C-alpha cells in the first residue's frame, strides 16, 4: 500500500509505493510468497506530516475509498482460497483505514490470516542510531522525504533520487492540532519536513535488512499458528 504524494524536490511522487513494493518483494523471497500489484494511491497526506493538499501532485483518496479498496482486494484473495496475506504499508496516514479494512475483511473471511505492518515500526533502536549518526532523529511523523526514505530510495531506485535538488529547510516544528481549511505556509516550501542530508545507500541497506528480517519473523510466527 502506497500513496501518490509530494516527497520534496529530490524524490518521486510514488516513493511510498516503491519502498513498500521492494520490501514486499524481498519478504516474498524469504518466506516463499508472491507479491500482488501495489496500490499506488493512499489516504490524504496530512498537512502536519506530509504537506497535505498544499502541493500539486499529491493525489489523495478519501478514507472510505481506501478502506473499501483494500477490503475488496483481501476478500477477493480470500475467495480464491488464499489463507495468508501480508499487507505492507508504506504511507503513514493510511494506517487507520488499513486496520479497518483488514478487520472488516477478516470478519467475512475468518479463515484468512492477515498481517498488516508499516515498515517504520520495525526499525530497531540500534539501526535508528546508526542511521541518525550525525543528525538528530526527528520522529517518524517528520521523517517524510528525509534521511530514511531517501536512503531507502538510494538503495532501491538510485536513478530516481536527485540529491542535488534537495533544499535544506529551517527546523520544522509541527502543530499539535488540525486547522481546516489548510492554509499555505504551515509546512516548509519544499515539502521536506526534516533534513535528508547524510542519506546514503549503506543506510538504505541496513534499514532494509532490519525491516525484512522483522517482517519474515512476524510471518513465520503468525502464519505458523494456523
Ligand atoms: Zn513517503
């Protein structure tokens, strides 16, 4: 599950899709699974965590649309006899709607076991420390188009990363409330909420290995219980 969302000047709009798809492919190799086509759109990017509707190119789904999109897909796989499904999420704001989709789908198909995981939740503390060796970790909500996503993209799709276009912004402190309609100027102009400086292919590799290990472990433990 991904999104079509601005990722600053240096990363492509479909960054979340690429990362989710690549991680799913590596996981599939570890647990003998197949990868379904990715969902290229996601729930609305929020002004405080991704810039939201302020940026052209961010093409969002309403929550209800995303919920039933994933629910329908899970139900179709379940109908075809698939008993184990891993939903790999690559977009922060998708989470609540994906949980609801999985819940509703498995109420209809209780014999299908579904795991839902967002990759950033599976990065161990020591890996975070290695990745943020020079820069302070800003928290996952602000790690948008920043060091982690940029490093993963350098590792997965280096030709789509243009670090020469990266603009260092002043430190962004997000609001602790939502205010609508969304007004310009609440997030940095480039759309990047924390620095991407010090991103590297090596960091992308360390992050990937940590996430795929964790995913494989979860699958082996959860799917084995059936
Ligand atoms: Zn992203």
